[in-house]
C-alpha cells in the first residue's frame, strides 16, 4: 500500500552544515474562533531527510490561516550551537484547499529563509 501524500509539506535544510535538519520539533496550528485562537493540529519532528510527512491528511485541510512553528533553539542546542532565533513562526493563508502547499525553511544559527515552494 502506497502512503497517502499530505496536501501540506515542509522541508528544513541546515545551511550551516549543508544537510537536512533532522530531529527538529515543529508544530502546525490553525487560526480559529474568528481569528482569536490558535489550535494545534499536529506536533512532530523532521525525519532524516529534513521532512515531516503527513502534516495534514487529505480532506483535513480547509481554507484559513495556518502557522508552522519550528523549535530552532532546541535543534541548535542539541548540536552544541548557540543561535539567535529561539523559534521560527511561518504564518500563511490557504484559500484553496484543493491545492498542495510546500513551506521550505532554510536555517542557520543566525538566519532563516522561507518561501512558498512547489
């Protein structure tokens, strides 16, 4: 049986080492209650490839505002590295739940970059 692909994916790359960011804790939340409250949907860790499969199951995504929170401080501490950003929050809006969305994060101890991937 082939795994079902998630309509929302992320991929974290450690640009300081040039490797995927394995073992980074992240949390996916959705803004609820008319924009007043974040509801946690999933908490997980990146795999050896820096990815987090199955963030949302097909049919689970709906239009709205989402947030991916990456525990960058915990990631760097495990590697004995100081860092500037304790966490990274990427907030984005999904208007069409039939599309797929990819949110990459390029990470170093002193900077980060994100964009809407494909």
